[in-house]
DNA sequence: TTGTAGGCGTTATCAG
DNA sequence: CTGATAACGCCTACAA
C-alpha cells in the first residue's frame, strides 16, 4: 500500500492535496529541477521537454505555490495595491494596473481600505506577503502619515492621487490645475464670464484644482467666485451647493465642479428646481468617471486618464524596485477636456 | 566581523532584510519557538514574556511572513474573493467581508475580474496563494462555467449573486422575486394599476425579479407589461427604456426597474423630456446602491443588504472549510423596501 | 520554558 | 539533463 506522496502509476486517484512539481516530475519520470526550469522558461530544458512538462502540469491542475516561491526568493514578484473599493475613479486605475504589472513580470495583490480598515492596516497586510513594492491609491491620509507609512516600509512606495512632493515616496497625480484651466477656457470661449468654482476643502487634490481656476480666471480678467462646500465631494456635496446657489437668487452662467460626482449632484438638484443644464447654466466636472459619459448626464469634464495613471504607478514602482535608492520622482498626468452636452453658450448675449 | 543573520547587539543597523522571529528571539535572548508561541497566543508562554515579545516585534517592525506560514500549514488562513471593481454594488459586499472574515480568524485576498482578466484567471491566481475557500461575487459566468470552476477547485467555492442551485458550490443571493413583489405592493397600495417592469435579459438575477413582478401583478388582478431592454443594466439601459416609453406616447403611472442604475438612467432621461418623477410617474429600483440615497435622486428601492450578503458568504465559506463535504446550501437574503421620494400616488384618481 | 529535528514547495548551486 | 544538497521563515512534535 503506497504511502501518501509516493509516486505510483495512477496518482490521479488521490487528488486531495494540491499537486506539486514533484508530482509532475514523478508522472513524467524526470527530476523536479527540470520541471522547475521548464515551467520558468529558464535555460536548460529542451523545447520538447518544456512542452511535455506544461502539458502534464495542465492535466494535473498544477498551480505554483506562491508562498513557497516567495519564501525561497525572499521577495515576491508582486506589487501590493491599497485602494478604496467605494471610491468612484479608483476601480479604473486598479483595472489598468493588472496588465501593466504583467508586462513587467509582476502580479498584483489588492488590499482594501474601508471605513473599518485603515490605510495602515491594508498596507501592513501586503507587507506580510512580502510585496516587492506598494502602490497606494487615493488614500485620504495626511502627508505626514503617508511619509510615516513610507519610511516604515522596506520596499518602494508609490502614492497615486495625493500629490505632495516628498523625499520618501514617488507620486503619481494628475495636473489638476491644468484640467480646471481647460474647463475655464472652454467656458470663456463659449462666452461665459460669470463662472463659479465648486471647492471641497476636505479632498487633497482639490486644492490644486482651485489654484488652476484662480489662475485661469485672472488671466482672462474675470473675478473668481468660489463656493466652498463641506462633505466628501460626493453627489451630496454637489446637491448642497445647488441649494446654496438657488437660495442666493443670483445664478452664475456656469459652474466648474471639482469632480464629476459633485457636478452630477448639482445637476440633479438644479433639474429638480427647474433649472435646465446647459440651457440656463453650464456645468463641468473633473475625472471623466463612468457617470459622466451617460447620455442622460453627458457631462463636459476634465479627463484624468485612469489607464495612464495606473501605468505610471507601475512604472514608478518597477523603476524603484530595480534600482532602490533613486531620488523620488513625481509623475504628472496631463488631463484632457472631454466636451459633452452639459456646456453651451450662455442664454443671453455675453455681457461686456 | 559578524556574518549576516548572526545576533549581535545592535541589529537595527542592518535593516535591509525583513526581521524574522529569529531576530526577535535574538534580541530578547529567548528561543524562536517561544516567540512563535507568544505571537500566536498559544499556551506555553507567560504573560510577561508575551508582552516583551510583542513589544520587541513592534520595535523591530516585525511582520509575519505569510508565505512561510502558508507553506508550513499547507493551507492559508485566507479567503479568496473574486470581484469586479467596476460594478456598483460589489464594493459594499467586499467591504463587509473583511470584518466578517476576521471574526472567524481569516484574512481576505482580493482578485479583480476585469475586461482583460477573466473570472478563471482571477480565481486561479487565488488558488496559487492556497486560499482556504473562494468567494466569487457577481461574476457574469454561465452556470456551466461556474460549475466547471468549482469542480476544478480543491477548496470550497461560494458564489454570490448568480443564483443557480448547484451541487458544486454554495450560493448566496437575494430573493429578487420577494423584493420586486414589495415594490409592486407598495405601488398598488398607493393606487397604481398601470405598472411596467423594466427587464434586462443579460443579467442573471433579473430573471427571478421578473418572476416576482409577474406573480405580484397576477395576484392583484393587474396585467403584466414588460419592457425588455438590451445592454448591461446600467444607466444607459434605463435611458434607452425611457426613450422607448416616451416614443410610445402611452406612459404608465409607475415603472419597476430591475436595478438602481437602470432606474436612475430612466429618471434622468424622463427629467430631460420634462416628465416629473414622481409627479407624473413613479419609479422604483433594486439594490439600494449609493446613488439611490442621494437627496437629488431619492429612489424608492428594494434593498439587498450588502453587509448581510458578505457575512453570509463568509459564513458559508467557513462552514464548508470546517466540514468539507456538506451538501451545498443556498443562502437567500430577504430584501426590504426603502421608501423614498420617487414614488407617490398617481396624479389622477385611481382608475377602477 | 528551551533545544533539536524535521518538513512544507520552491529555487539555486554544484558536480556529474 | 540528473542528483544531491541547501536554504527561505514558520510551525509542530518531542525530549530535556
């Protein structure tokens, strides 16, 4: 009676244990090392052997034991990604990270940041898997806590979205100022002069966007008018801003919102009050998130390409893995303006 | 000159390598085994030692090597979760899985399913980490491919959302028929009689919801009227349905949509055409996703509690881990109706 | 409490 | 190409 693990002819009958390289080797009558070489595309195995090994692996349902590999190599070929599932634009970035990482020979390990799970917790868990580098997307952490996180980490850290230049980590962010400038210039070209900016102080990248608004308005000799809203920059924030505007009785001809969600909330609340967009009021957003493209919403918005951001994050991470102590770098993604149906010339003739 | 790894007094000066249990032991002058016991809360270490070990671990920035632990134990204390970041309701389920898993002593490993990454790929990757069980959320896979996936897996599989009773895996789903029934009964109680259902054939759970609509209408002696839309049940699908309704010139007094996104698209498109909701037309959704709760949207909807679903998924997984060959079970979550502002009595007197 | 011994699956280095 | 040997970090078993 064969003991467990002993190679006998029909080893398929006891599939309670995951197959190992040893099982493949036994089935083919070759050595474990050769199987390892063949599966890794390392030199030292003939093409024919390689094919036979692959076939046997597939038949047995072999899956490499990633933990064992990591243990042996002291660092896994994985990039750790901390993200917040609930945030609107992050899924797109996450999706683009997968193919980019694969092209560089890396896998992806996700760790969610939720209301009950801090960025630090999510980060440390990835550390436990010995990821080769960490990518942290849009965490709401302060610059100080981010730096602390990065300093405690033995592997390179890339921060996406929260844009503070820093000696401890690389940064990937969009040029928020340039994006808002594009929106303002588009509105000015349409004939608008009374353009309000919707600012939400609680969101770190918003600061840069407001700066862009100020600069663009000043350049055209127009007065800056800013509504500062509280909250988390979601649809609710936009709706609150709409109520404030309506109460003030003095509607502008255009509103530049700091992100798409706020813009949507604004539009919905205005529609409720009978204010047509873009008939009575033009609105722009920021992000080009999924909702913006809906024909029912059709939001003119500054697009920060999530694919480009994901790829930049991976590039930064891999660069730092390869040569550890490079000076930290900032990857700035230039937004483009996507013109849709929420902007139009102001109703009356443009006021002088 | 000390060799690498040898315990000398100030080992903090060479922190290029992650600290191990051996490092903690060396620093404290105790054995590695004791450190292991202390960190795992296993019996055999005094409270005082335990505290000292913990402190030293924290000071060194020790993180257990999850791969090594998994290797030693032949199966990790992790639940693998396959999910699609882009889908609206899934993030909430994912978020609730974390605390539920932790209560059972399990960690969570996420794997994203994206346009360029199939459910099978995402699943296999988790397999590589030797997860103790797999939870697959709302994959669009056919019943056959799901069964195939589960059969090939050596560990228990729980499918969330795609509700086919099956010998190969556990299922967690909401009672879609009961949810739609609640919506219909709410509308009937308000005085509606002309109630249309918005059906999207491409979404698996929609079938059950339509069944609930049919049954509820029949019970009240009302004629069933169904608009079948193509597409993926997003806002765009709802908008298309609105255009169809408007073209037909014969508006019902109420629409029951198969999910919130379709309901929102419908409402937005109707608003564009000047049809007030709920003034002229009542609308209900399904899911109670984030958009439904916005004051600007304020959608009456059947809520399938994502927390409950996440917890049920974890419960199912852990149950099957503990006793492998239980008969597969179906966990059905009963929806509740959340009444908001998108429903009201029909404008005229209810027709006899 | 400590020490010793072994093994999980993989990769790496050698000598044949 | 094989075979032998070792190591990664952690856990378990057993004896001191």
